[in-house]
C-alpha cells in the first residue's frame, strides 16, 4: 500500500485520519458556513434601530412642589399669586430718610394723599379712656361673637407673605399696616371701603419683621427690617432711619411710653438699646445675653425696666438697667422648652402672665412657627430663678383682656381661635366662604372689637 514501512499503530492512525476527512467532506461544512454567513448578514440589515427618547417638551410634566413654585392652593385665585421680583425691579433701598411715596404714586397720587391725610387726622384725636377695665369673660365672649368677616373686609394689601402687622389705635377709622417679606409696607384704610384705600410703600430692602404705631404719637409708624429700624412720620411724609446695623435685626419694643428708647433683638442672639434722641445710626449698647438666637423681645407693661427675650430654647427675663456688653445673667428663666421658641409675650395689663410659642410638635402653625405649642407662665414673682408652668397651648394676647389670647389655626375650616389662659376655648373666628387660608400673623385693636389676620399671600382679613 506504499505505507509498509510504517508500524501497525501508525497505519491505524493514518486510516482514521483519512476516514474522518472523507466524513467531514461529505458534510459539506464549507457550504453550511457560507449559508450561515449569508443569513446573519441579511438579519443585520433588517434590524430595527432603537427608538429615540422623546424630547423634554413632549414628556408629561413632572410633579413639582407647588410651595417651591410659589403657586397658591387651588381654592385661592391664581391671579393674585405673587411673583418674586427681579433684582432690577426692587433695587436696594438707599440709606437715610426716604420720602413717603407709594409704589403706585404716578397713577393714584390723589388717593394716596387722601390716605395719608386720613392717617394724620385720626392721629390728632385722643382716644376716650373711659371704661378701660378688663371685661368679664361672659361679656368678652359676647363681644367676640359680634365680630364677623365679610368680603369687603378682605384685601390683598402687600405682594408677599405677611411678616408683621400693626393697627392704628383710632376708634373712628380702621387703619392697618402690613409688612411683607420683600420690605414692603402696605397701608389700608379699611373704613373707606374703596379700591383706592390701600397703597404699598417700599422703605426696606428686606422683610419687615416687626411694626408698631408709637404709643404716644400714632402719626409715627416704626418698622424693623433685617438691617434697619425706620420711623414713618406722616406729618412730614418721610420714612426716617433711626438705627442701622450689619447684624440682622429680629424684633423690637418700646422701653418707655414716649417711645424715645427701644430694645432691639438680633438674630445672632444679642440685644441692643436704641435711643431715638441721639444723633447717628448706631445703638447705645449692644449686649450679649447668652442666646444663640433672639427672635422676639417684649417689655413688661408696668415695670418697663424688665424685658422678655425668646429664642432657640431660651425664654428669659432681663433687667435693662443692668445690661452690659458681656456677662449678662437673666432675672428669671422660663424653662420647659425642648425646641426652638418662636415668641414670648407678657400679658397686656399686669404682665403677670407670659405666653410662648415653641416648635414642640404639639400644635401646628405656618411660614416662620412651623409646629408649635403654647405655654402660659405665672410671672408674678420675677425675682425667682424659675417660674411655674401653668398650662400648654399657644398665642398672642388680646390687649383688652388680661387672661385671653388669640392664635391662627391649621384646623379646617380655617379659623383664628381665642383661648383663656386656662386652656379653655372661648371662641373661633371663621367664615367658610371668606376665610380659606391660615392667618399666621394677627393683631387686635387696643380698644375696639377688631381683629386683623394676615396670611402667606399678603391678604388681610378684618373681623
């Protein structure tokens, strides 16, 4: 066979190789391979390309927070939703005196003049001091029941969230001032019942944290923003600058009935004493009282040397006569707060009670208070190191009633509630048709049955 020289094993191996070669040749694998290549090429040419994603504008809009978008709830007309002003629209307010010219002066100068003239006129009239005693609870409840809210007594007075309110003490005309988070002050003559009864002024660059009509001269409206304390003097039609500081102001209160001096709280925890009679824009004294924050200060209604400071978890009574730059010790401490305290106020007649608002997750509120709880303290003895906790609620005092306070509520329907200092609910101001928002800022007339509530859209409600 030509392979006789090979061994038996090699001949067997060669035979197997030859037979295997014939077998694979019979399978025609080269043709199968070519066919598979042809099929694979054809499939690749017919492959459908991946669908492109839709453009952003074609997609269904994602859900966004209405609060972050500054859109009001659906039950409130969106027409009046405040738009955040651009920097060029509301430039920084200059230092020094500012003319009392409203934002819309060019269009409504006549009506502005009427408003300011009314303010001046009612400030010259002295209120009747007869029968200024605190009414008994029954008569007080009857007076609360007689107060109602109507559509003509609701108005958007400022463009943004109401941060402070003040009401003129006049007994003949209802004049309300509202300060918002953009530094605007809106003046509204509620009694005139006219569209031209309200105007907006811009005396501040930052939110108006606190406002008071002067107790001795209501022709003066003092307003406190983060950087400055101003006095709006309607007799001269000017917003004077009383004090300016790089430290951020939070609140103020008058130390004397003549309103010449004031105690001013700072957000960083300090307090300052300001005297309007001295030249310059600086305070007389800046005192470190050991607070991380001071949100509110309030002077005792009888003993003017005492003032109450609230902030962080601290609520303390200090004597202004002994304030110094550092190392100040409180006269009394109101203990029991475990979270941030939003406010604290003496009762209006004797100052024997203190009401505080604290973020203790017991009662809820809105804007700056969040989740809040109220405590009422007995402060008859201010010399003790601590004072006794009486009850758990929250609110601002009615200046006509020593033992009653008011507070906006998250309850439905929306309402402003009046409590006795024992915790008893005396009355709820509500109107399903007219009041659909939370009135977080409230003010009560010092002698008349008038309540004003402000909400987060700049709207005021007058009961």
